[in-house]
């Protein structure tokens, strides 16, 4: 795993090895925070920060961590970072923090974070590890934004809280699709994203 | 036979290397719709010597649906004219209803078949006849005032997510028509429930007859109307013959029975599912009556009169659940869908029985849903493979035991 092809490290999590659509990790929060775009983006940034810095820190310590207690060390690092993120959000974006409720705290248990630590940070130098963390957070974020865009547009008729569907359309009899606000629809949307991605990328198709 | 000659003439255009090879499945769909295919399964597959193929099965289902559809059209006109206070004869009512239902029917067929043809084309498969029944079922289970664009979106959602992602006709897990209805129900609840949607033109109507209510009998029961108060304006025979408001096809139990007889006689639908479904409803209805007696007997008739009124739904006679709402339609036409129902014979008894039990449980006990048949059938569709699995395992176990004993 001692690869230092930086463009691969950065590109893979965005497409061929996307944490949500290919590895199917972090689905729980993806369903919960994608009702609107704004919380989805904040969530995406938070996860990116946590994966990036936990990857960096664990990579710096990788030669000193005894492998028998590595999970505990990883958890301590991740938990401290998540608490930091949570405190920053509470201080500067209190309403959003309330909207995201427990899901910021649950980044600790997000499989993407632990997965990258185990699979990448423990065996790579700090710079690639940092890059890998950013890329995986971004890969997670892209899917969140796509799903939240569709859900907010069709479910509430708005984007970032601004009405984008004109009133004239509502007067003609259009109405918002309430099912988009329910988590099951987010699961179906992620399924559709996976479907489209697989039909486009030959490498992902199982024979 | 000029049509046959014409088809033979244009056929080479759609073969490999012809002018439009991409449209092969479209051509085949129309050819087999017009003529019985004359190709014989040659080298592989079981040789079933029976003329009942998918096309015949679907045709029988459609014929079985016709009485309920025609009656539903008349019913739409009847209640619209009752609301406005006009009198229109048999044909006046029927043609008004035809004008309301036909657009929904056309939209449902066009949007659904468009996707079916598209997918057949992309996957280079034959177009299946399965949607011909689904497309007819959808207009019959939605309120008559459903906006057409909603019907189109729901139909496409059902075909795409309910059927095509699983591999098309015969591979679906839940009934596509019911999925379309469930989508509408959760996406646009204001257009799918309440007491404004069941009568054509009632929402936003300028004048209605004094005291006219568009609520369905089940809607009234969910509002704690007692059974006696309900039967004072809709008699039991009204409910049986279908002179009650409701979704287009579901109102007349009589017409649905005619369809059921045809389906059972031709062997297209399983009588076991229908019978066990009816037994399930009666069982749950009686159980709820019993529970009602038990609860109310512990209350004081004078002091807790308001509380007792809240339990009035529990006292609806069990047989009434069979003729109210969508149960009859659901158990005859939707629950018996051979793709999504249980496959084993014992499994069919369990599956049907549980459809009946869950339908009445949701209908009576959950105030958020005045009707539970849709939920019950969808739930049991998802559960059917588990039922089959258990039945098959039990069978294997029994036969293993027998084999051991004889050793």
C-alpha cells in the first residue's frame, strides 16, 4: 500500500472507490441529513475535516501505536476531532448544529473514518494520508450534495432555503413531493446514483 | 391477412442489419399483440403444452376488471351529479364518469408503456404484456380527482423502481400498481386522502347540495361515526352493490365478485389467497368486536360516553369490512398477482390470511390510515418470500423425518 501516486489517491474516492456508492459506507448519515442542501454541505465539510485530520494524525503516529490497542487510539483521535467540530459548529452555526442534532456526534461511528484509518493511514506517510482523508470526505460529500439537491428541490421546492420553483407553477396545480422528505426516498435516490454510476463505469460491473 | 403480409414485408427492416435494428423489440411487441407468435421453444426449456401464456393471462385479468371499471365510471358520474344536485340518467352518469376516468387511463398507459418500451429497447428484450394489467389497475385504485401529472409520475416511479430495477415483468417484489398508489399516498397526501378527493370536481366546487359530504364510509368510520349512524345513509346493500364513494374501481363488491369468478374459473388467480383473505378479515373483525366489548364493558355508560364513542370503530360488524373500501378489490386483483404472492400452496393460505388480518388491523386501529389494504398487501408482498422459505424448509424437514423413519 506504499503507493504515492497522488492523483490516484485523490481521484479514486471520488469515482471508482467512492465511499458511499461503491463501498456503501456512511449510508445512515447520508439518509438523515440530506433533506436540505445546507445541512448536507455542513455535514460533508465536517466529515471531510475529521477524516483528513484523523488520517494525518494517525499516520504521524503509525510507527508508535502498538497494534493491539490501535482501535482505542484511533477512537480517541477521532472523538477529539468530532468534539472540536461540534464545538465550532455550536459556537458559530448554532441553528445548523441543532438541525444536524446527533449526526455530528455520530461521525465518530461513521465507517468511512475508521475504514480509512485502518486501510490507509496506518500504512502510509502523512501527506498521502491527509490527501486520502480529504478525498474520501469529498467523495462522501458529493453524493450528499447530489441527493440533498434533488430532495430539497422536489420535496420543498427550494435550494438553500430559497424558493426556486415559481409560485405560478403551484397555481397551475403543481405540488411538492412529500415522499422526498422521507428517508426511504433518500435510499432510493442513492440507489439510482449507484445505478447510473455502475452503468457508466465498466470497471464496476460484476460479471 | 393483408396485415400479416404487411408485417412480413416490414419485418426485415427490424432484423440485425436492417434499417432500424434498434426498434426490434417495439416491432415484436406489436407483432405478438396482433398475431399469436408461431415460434416454438426448440432446444431448451420445459415444453409446456398449454396455450395460456402471459398474454392470455393478462387478457383474462383485463376482462375480469371490466365490470368493476364500467361500474366505477357510472359511480363517478352518479356521485358528481348527486353533489351538484343535477339528475342525469344511466348514460348521463356513465358518460360523465367516462370523461373523468379515461384521461387517467390514457396517462397511466402512455407513461408506463413508454418506459416499458424504452427499457426493452435498451436491454434488447421483448416488451412484456405485464404492464397492460398494471396500467388498468392504476386508474381503478386512485381517487378520481388525482391530477394527471401525478398519475404519470407515480406510474413511471412504479415501473422504474418497482419493476425495471429488479429486471422487469416477473421479477418485481411488490405489485407495481400498488406501489404507484403508495407513492401517490406518501408524496401527495392531500390529493390522496380526506373527504374532498373522492368525488369528481368536489374540491373547489362552487355549489354543492346542502349537507353533502364526500367522505367515504371508511373515512366516516375513522371519524368515529358509529356503524348505526353510517348505515342510516348508506345501507348494507348500497355498500355491496357499490353506491358509495371511493376509488374508481373499488366500490362495487358485486362487480368485483364477477371478476373473481372469472379469475377462479380460468385458474388465473388463486382461490386459496382470496378465501384465506376473507377468513383473515372475518377473524380480525370478530377479534376487534370482542376487544371492543371487553374495553367498553369496563367503562361506565353514562360517565364515559365520549370515551365509548371513540371505540365505535371496533364495533363495525366483521362482514362489513369485506364490502367496505378496497378490500374486495385488493384481495381479488392485487393480492393474487402470481409474481408477488406466495408461491407455495400452504404459503398462499398464510399469505392471504395475513393480508386480511393486517388490512383490518391498520384500517381500524391506526387513525392515520383510514384504509389498510394497500399497506397490508405491500407488506405481505415483501414477506411472501420468507413465508415460502419457511414452508419449503418445513416440507424438507418432514420428508427427511419420514425418510429416517422408514430406514
